[in-house]
């Protein structure tokens, strides 16, 4: 079945963008209301739009806690996407589904979808930048973050930022810059936890640059987006060691969150970052009060993340609670939190991370192997001196000729007096001559004819669906192009010319060649005839494989007869036939 391309429909696209914009909400009623208003999407008939309808239904099910319904919606969406063309729209759909599966803690399914989305996004990347493509990178980055694959999440965020920078919508650019800042801060925290402080500071500096670039854009983001950017920037300042600069914006965000609508996830995120800052200040100042507040903030943050189903950050809170409690000397509490962390970090999750890493490495190796194979194939089938196909390539092509079903002609081209060029100049000079001849043959061949370098100074031209008379005319054009070319810059002893032998086969021919090898041998024989009759000419058989009948000539002197036999007499160059040898 041929994949279907989505029809460009402004109403459908608009509904899709509105639903994607609220897909990150933690309030089920907000998303459900927007989904209910998107009847144009749920009534769509084309598979790509039906996939989006199923995907958003799965998201609504996840928000309401219906994991079975979410799984069914994802399965339906995947089936519909398989009927769509491999476009940026398709990549976005796969990335969004990967995020849904990651949110639902179905790590294996999320990993496979993320791999497919990443491959497809890379495949369509050379095309014109589009909002679909940068959104595909955005949702891939979010999915990879859920899977604790932060370095890959950073790469996707940066890829999305590059695409967004080429688009006119400043809001899209702001969104991807903020995401890039957040993902760099996430990775910097992980690197910091591993003890690589210089690398952590480098990543924090990138996060700060991204945040600053976002603030410089003339856009008006929502309060939630601004608060999140403040938290991310404070986090990056903390990791950069600028604790005094980081504390005020965090306190300001917390006051803002306390007075507005309940935003559980963002409140937990701000508490988590503040706890990390306080833990660093406690370690620097040996102030247990800040350590106790850090523990309290972590407890609050863990509850917020558990409430909204952010299992990844819930696990982070448990781990940091264990460490913070141990640093304060609260051994019993530390053991409690660390045991909870061990239980939460399941084998399935660890296996999922290993699986993605393995798949990503295999994918990279496969792409490198494909590149190496292409290089080897090019070297195997391409003549390195002229860039034409080599003898092996010519034989492969001639193996495909259907001599018994369609007319075909073959020409063998040889450079006249090439040995003298090498002897009187150098082999490097001879190489330049061969390159020029090859280029002239390529430039002046007909569309559909194929030129190969056979060996040394000999070339082969394959002329599909071409009769002998047509082939002779085509080869005469090549011979003339080379003979009339300007060879002054080459410093050759004589003007460069070529001799050409032509052989043809027709399906209805009585005793014509039955294979390309016989066709080649016939053309090579006529090349010898062109050489022996004076060079710089085209020679072909009369009536296919039958040699031309001798032409009666008036008796002449012995000298004229000797000259004719030895092919030393002057003859009109270019046309290898005497008048009457070939009928027009």
C-alpha cells in the first residue's frame, strides 16, 4: 500500500498545534477541554490526522490515570502513522508518542519509538526547516529526558533550536532556547553529581547563554514559562558556583507560585533546585539550618513529582534526600530514603537505559558502515583518474543489456598516438590528456548514453535503444568534439584525436551478436579497422555484423596500391566510409 501524504488543512493544523501547546499541562481538565473543542481533528479521515486524534486521546487518558486507554490510543496512532509518508510530520508524531510512552513508564516502547523518530528526523533534516521538524526535536528531547538519557536530550534540544532559528516565529525560537537551557542544566547536574566539576560548569555556562538569548528575544511568554526560565537560570547559576546570584530569583518564583493558581510540577521543580542550592550553601557554611530546609524542600518536591507522575524527578528527590540526610548525620532517615530510591529504580528502567544506549551505538555504527560501504562501492566501480565508471562498472552495465529484446549499440574509443604523449612528456601529462578526453566524451554524449573507462587509453560507450546508423552519427559527434578541442595548453606533440569502433545488435537481426561480449569484440574489431585505415575516424560494419563488400577501384600505379594496402594514403578524416559504403 502506498503511504498517504497529509492534506494541508489550516483547521487541522491549528487544532494540532493548540493541543501540542497544552500537552505539558498537569491539569487534565485543561487538556480535555481543548481536545473536546478539536472536533475537526477527531473527524478527520486521512491517516496522519487520525494518528494525531488517537495520540491526543492517549494523552487525555494518561492525564486521567487510564493507562490501558493510553496504551490503546498509542497503538492506534502508531498503526495510522505507518500509512503515512516519511516526513517531518511523521517524525513529530513518533516523537510525541515516544514521550507519551515514557510518561507512562513503558520504557521499551518509548525507546523504540524514539529511535524511529530520531532516524526519521535525521532523514528529513536536509529539507527546508519546518515547525514540524523543530517540534519533533522538542518532543524527542523531552522523551529522552524522561528516560534519563540527558546527553541525547541535549543534542535534540540543540537540533531543534537550530531549526527554530531558521523559522520566522520568535515564540518557537524562545521555546527551544528555554528547553536547551533546561537540558544543559539537567546534564550539568548529573555531571556535577559524578564529580566532574569543570565539565559541569561548562554545561552551566551554556545553559546561561541559552537563557540569556531567550530573554533577548522580543516575545511575551506566559507566566509559567517565565517562572520556569527563572528556575533554570538560577539552577545554572548554582552549578556555576554563583550561589548568591541564584537565591533571589528562586525565592521570587516561590512567592509567585504561592500566590497564584496551583502549579504542582513547577512548584516541585523550584523546590528541587532550591534544595540543591541550600545543600551547597550548607556544605560551604556548615549551617545545618540550611541543610534542614534543603531536606524539607526535597520532601515537598518529591510529593509534587509523585502527584503529577514525574517518576524520574521523584527518583532524583529520593536519592538526594538520602544524601542530604546522611550529610546532616541522620543515618536512619538516610537509609529510609535510599531504600525507597533502590525500590523505585527498577530493573526494567535500568534495562531500558542500556537498551537505548546500545541501540543508539548500533545505529551510529550502522550509519558509519553504510558510509564506508558507499565509499568502497564507489572505489570498486569508479575510475579514480577520470571519474567515469571503470571496467567492472561497464561489465555490470552491459550484463543488463537486453540484446534479444531491444536495439543496442556499443562503441570502443581509443586515443590515437597516446604512447607518444607518455614517451615525449610524462605519464602525469598523459593522465591529464585522459582526463580531458573523458570529460569531452561525457559532455558530448547523448542523454542516456553511458561512458566508461575500459583500460589504459580505451573507453567504452554504451548506447541503449540505438541502431547502428544512429550510433555512427552519435560517435562522429564525439570524434569531432575531441578533434576540434583546444589542446594548446596541454603541450602535446600532435593534436589529440580518437578512433572509434561501433557495433550494433537488433532483436530481429539474423546473425548478429548474441551477448555483450560478442558485441564488444565486434566493436573492438572495427576499432582496429579505424586505426589501420588512418585513425581519427569512426568505423562500423555494413548491415550489422557483415563486413562491407570490397569497392571496385580503377587500376592505379604500384605505389598507389602499396600505399592503400599499408593505409598510408591521405584520406578524408572523420568519416571511415567511402561514398556508397553506408546507405543513409
